[in-house]
């Protein structure tokens, strides 16, 4: 079969999967190395979903390499309010994504490489995958002191975390993915991964903060491309397949039929925020109104990302109780989200008595309640 | 472990067989034998009838049996997991391969799927409880008890969406069939390679499986519930047919009901939408009257073309709205009652000093109305700049309370989406609102009686008839219109 040169790096996946032709494509039946050309976290997560749902991995394994533009990715059962600083993220256009695998929160940017190892459920073996990565790194730079821990982290010099792991097991397919810090922005990383929200009580999976370091700091000659290639080479060697990386475009619906829907689902509010396990916020805040400092207490319970219970305690008679009740009543069922709350509060003001003092107190209260979100 | 399961199952079934009266939920009307010609009309699972079963299975068919579904091995020697989310609740019906719950163990999230079709009868764990591998997870009441379903069976079929057709290679021969058809075949122990497909690309349809079964069992199968479109008999053929062949019977089409499986979905009105319900209910208590007109924007279109690059240089995108807003403010200076507010019982009117003109926007949330503050002291450029800021914040869902409150008069540019005339609803506590239609190029007559190309836009005003009369609205509209049709006249009155 004649392969046009333009297709050499961008094969349609079904050719690779179905045709058991001669030559190097034969080994595609035993293993595949894919690399995404996209840096959009939702597109890349959609690829993982697609492979999990559609590929037959009985006798084949797949390695997927990907990197994202600045994003915070939380685990399947985590609470974003507990894990990161949503305010800074909104201001700096850093996206928030929830992945389908478990585990903790990570910061992604182009200096952080993601590896996903797809296997059948029977061949799911995380430690082997991590050992593969370690071998690849040692092969690239023998002086690097990297090792895997029993918590499936990778440590540099025994102290600094350079990789975290998470996994997803389905009915027949499993995948294990891990990050690898090469040259990520550590300042951004530490500022977004610190939650400013107080008083949260939740059973969501917590993250374990750790000291991190970039491989680049240890050896400035290392680049992400070199590391990805080294891991791909080691993978090819272990699975006895060609060291050939197939570039894929996650936006191509013809290669990945149905991927657009997966992409859309990962971006819905219901998935990102709505899948947060039930939690409550009990805290107090101070408001400055006309030279006096006032204290307010708030108790909010959130389920499926929506407010289930809302109690606000204000200094007596500061705001007519009817108005405070109106706010509480309307917040119930509403999304635990600042834009929804602003829209709701502003709209309700239209039907309140038109009084400058009341309006400014109401606005002040609402803005403070929003800082919890 | 497969062996142990078999033994376990056989023991259970034997006990079941002996204690028939205890486990039967519906009385068994007839005991079915292999290749029976009778199928009970009460039995919905007629299609699942297999011709290779043993006696205990026949009695299991019409009766639900509670099966304990155990948490299967997850790998890596894991013995316990935490239940993180239930996808089903007691009483829900599930199909084989449906997701039951999500469990987590040491950074791995696992989706547990059902091995049977049936109804969930019991959940053994609450959220965040520890579940044990090998212990029961849920109880499922299932109609047909299959042969011991080992982990190995039907592995070739990955969980795909029902729209997708999966290709399955059996003995090198590709067979096309939907997962539902595939399941039907599997339940009846039919090899797909032995069935003749009559669908497109030799696809195997449900009918093909049923026909195959019918040939095997000689049974009369009930009609398929799949909707069929029966083509009407062409009229031209019936007349000659009647004349020529009186003996031939014209086939009477059996009208089968068209079945639609969609379900209504009800959800509560919450949050922002709930607030809108309250606002709109209050709004419609205001007696509205409408007044519409048409504006010739030919000169304004030209002016904007000239000014657009100047604004661009200053980093601001100039649309038509800043002109509409400024012209409205100039008009309000002459007709301040349109910028007023009345109290609840319409006992007092407050004439607002600031012209905070709201601009209706369509965002992800729905209708959002931020306002430009103090238009009476802003230049057209300043208004444009502020609009840019509000639009950017609006599309990012980051408008603040200050931007969204304090409006005194509103313009809604529905024309950007489409339409000509509208009947806008006043947003309390305001007393007037204007809806602007789209700009169309239409033929009009000029002063010399010649037809020329005019840029025409329609405006629809609504006002509170308790305090505003038609004449006031009309005069305001005329003034606003004159400013826009002759932009140069705005210069005279600009403050």
C-alpha cells in the first residue's frame, strides 16, 4: 500500500487499527503511541474517554502523550472550592476541568507532560508503567535520581514530587495516567492550588500538597519533546512495537466519531461543578458599611453544585428580615456560582422597595456571599 | 474462581427449584419445554426464549429472581474501595452493561457496570462507605438467569452509544449489528454469523433474529414494536386492478401505531430563572401600551463607517448602540417622565437624575441587562468604551452587582438576532423600554419622489400607561428619531 507522505504522521486511526498489512503497520495491532496536537484540556480528556469507550484493548496497548495550556485539573471525586483558587483562575483565564479518573488536583501547562497508559483491565499495572518512565528518564540522563514511591508518585532526589498518578477502570478497559513536571510555571502552580475558601466541610477526596520541582531545574538541557520521545522509545521497546508516534487531532470527528459530544460533556457546568460531592460551608465574614464593621454568619449546604440549604445571620435589623429571607429562599436551588448569584440578586432588587440604603446594603451582602463561591 | 461460581450458582438454583413456591413472584402458568409451540401472551420476555435451556431455566423465565451482584476483583490486589457515587437507586431498572456506581481506591476511579438486566432491589452501601471486593454490592431482580456469566464473556463488545453500530469480527466474517440486536442474539445463544442480515450492508436487524428464532421454534412471534411507515396505496393502480382482477385481493395495510419512546422531563425553576419569574410577574402588573415607528438610518450608517476606524485606533469597537443610547439620553432630557420610577401603589413618582441606560444582552444565563451609568454626561465614545467593557464581562459571566443594578431606562437590540417589531416588557422599577429591530435595506421615496436605497430600522416602545400617555411617548420617539436620522443635529444639543 502506497502511503502518501502527508499521511505519514497523521494516519486515520481506523487504517492503523483494522488493516493488518505488512510492514510497520503490523505492530500497530499490538501497540500504539499517540500524541495530541491540541493543547485544549477538554479535547484531550475527550480523547481518553473515546479510547476508553471505543477501542478494543484485549490484545493491544496504547500510550497517549498530551500537554495542555494552563489548566487546573481536579480528580473525579474532588471539590474545586477545596482544591484551588477559583477567583485567581477566573481572573487569569486558567481553565478548570474535572477528569474521570480519581486522585488529586494538578496544575497543567505546556511544561507539564501527561502520559496515559491504556490497557485491558487485566493488564492494568501502574507500577510497571512508572518504572517504564523512570527507565526512560535514566536512559536520557543517567545522573537523574528519580524513583517511584508506593503512592505511585515519582520523586526527584528523594524529596521533590515530579509526577502524580491517577487511574480509571471501566468494564473492560483501564487507563493509568500520570503527569511529569519538566518546565512548568511553579509560581502559577502554587498560587492556583491554594484554596482561599474557609469553613468547608466535605468528604471529597483531598489532595496531598507536596514540594515540587521541574526536571528542567535539575538539567536545563532537557525539553518536553526530549522527555516525551524518550518515554515513547522505552514504551516501544517494552512492547516490541515500532518507535513511531502517531499525531492525532482530537477535533477530527471522522477519526474519532462521537468525540465532539464527549468534549461538550466535559465542559458542562453539571460535570465540572455539579459532580462535586455534597459539602457545606460554615463561616463568617466582615462587612464595612458606612464606617462601621458588621459581622455576618453564613451556613450553606451544596449538593450537585446547587445550594440546598442557606442560612444567613445578620446583625439585627440591619436588613429587613423579609429581604434576608427572600435572598435565602431564592438561593436555594440556585447554582453555587458567583455569576448566577449576581444575576439572581440583581434581578430580585427590581422588585424590592426602591430605597438607596436598602439597595446598597443588599448589594454589599450579596457581594460578600459571592466571595464564598 | 469460575468453577466456584458455577457450583455456587448451581446450588442456589437447586434450592430455588425446590422452593418454587417461595421464590415465585408470579404463578407459572405453564411449564415450557424445548421447542414449545406456545408462548404465553403475558410473558414480555418471549423474545428471550432460548431453545437450548434446561428445565430449571424455563421456570425461571416468567419469575424475577433476586441475584446478589458482588463487587468483582479490581486488580492490583485491592480488597476494599470507597463508594463515591450511585448511578441507580432501589427500584430502578438496569440493562446489562449499564453503570451502577463509581467507587474509588487509591487514586483509581472504577465504574462498576451491571452484569444483568433487571431491577435494583437493594443497595448495600451508602455514599463514602467502604465496600469490599467479593461481597455483595447490590441485589438485582432479574428475569432470565443466564449461564454463569464469567468475566470473559462478550468482551469484544465495548460499551458504545446506542447510535453507533459496532463491527464484530466472527471467524473473519464481519457482521454488523447494533448492541441491542447483539444482546438479543446472545441471550438466545444465536451465532450472528448464522443469521442472514437484511439491513443495509447486510446489517442484522432485530427482525432477522426473530425470523431465525421463528424458524427454530416454529413459534408465532408477536409483531415487532418498531415503528413502520406504511406507504399509501397508489390510487391509479386500484381502479384498473378492480376492473381487471376482481378475484385479486388488495392488501389492506395494517396500521401499526407509531411508537415514540421519548419521555417528558420536569425540573424545578430555580436560581436566576426563579428571580425572573418574580420580576416578570411584577412587570405584567404594569399596564403597558406600545408605540412603534420606523427610522431611516442611512446617514447614521455612513457616519459610523467614518468613525469606526477612529474608535478602533483608541482600542474601542464602535457599534450603533452608543448612538442609540446617547440619542435616548438627549430625548430623556426633554421628557424626564420616561426616566422615572413609581412606588408600589403608584402614589409617588421619582424623576431620576441619572440616565442609567440598560442594554439587554443575551448571555449563557439568558437575559442580562447591565447599564451604562450617567449617559447624560458621557460622550458617544465613552459610551462605546463602557459597552465594550460590559459586553466582555457579560460573555465571561463576570458582571458585577453594580453593573446590573440602578438602571432607569432600557434599550433592547433584539435586531442583532433578528426581527422587526417587538412588544418588549418593561423592567421594573423602570417605566419605559425600547426594542430595536434589525436594519434592513428597503426602497423608500425621497423628497423628489425618487426611489432610493434606505437603511431602515424599526423601533417598538412600551411604556407604563399609568403615568405616561401616548402623546409623550410619540414626541419622545420623534425626537429620538430625528437625532438618529440627522446625526448632525445631535451636535447642537450635545452636553
